[in-house]
């Protein structure tokens, strides 16, 4: 039984925290005051407050998503959407249709990048949407969904 696991990316949160923190340091240095061989940081500045709020919100989002530990697992007969608190199994027989939504704009290397996969299930009214860019190994993930679509 072959099992292919795709984990949720947290890179965006790490990069955002680093960028906000660097901005906070640079802005604090620029707005600080030098007097009598001492450096004073100005804390009563709304931009510093807003930046700190962004850092806190992004940090909370990172912690929540790291605790969730979202994964997509492809097995021979089903797809498992798993997180730390539970899992949902979708058998391949339940899938009626699979659609791929491509990115708008100009083509790169003759093809547009696939952003979203929509699954139409027998027992569900709405389409199940999966954002491909949220997971590692995007190309392999797309290949797995294309294999399922091809075998329908």
C-alpha cells in the first residue's frame, strides 16, 4: 500500500514575522533619539504599535497552524485530510468530478500555474476546495489529483 503525505507549508508565516520584525527594528532605529551619548527608542508611535500587532497576529497564526499539523495523505483507495484533532477520509469512488483552477495572467513556460483543486463529492452539495500552494511538493500533489481524475 503506497502512502503519499503532503504537509501544510508554514513558510509564509516565518517570512512575514521576520520581515515585520526587521521593519520594526529599522523603524525604531530611525525614529530613535540620540542625546548625551544615549539612544532612546520612541515607543509612543502608532506605526510601532501597528507593526507589533501584525507580529503578534502572525505569530498566533503560525502557532495555530503548527498545532493543527494539516496533511493530505493519498492511499490506494482514498484521500485522507488529516490534522492533529481528527481526519476525514474520502474514498475515490465518492469523487464525481475534479476541476483545476489556473492562475490568471500570462503563461510561463507555455502553462499557467494551477492554484486550486475542486472536488465534487457524491454526498456533498458544495465543491471541496484545496489550495495547492498551501502544501509542499505542489507538482507531486497536482500529479496525484490528475491521476485520480484520469482513473475516473
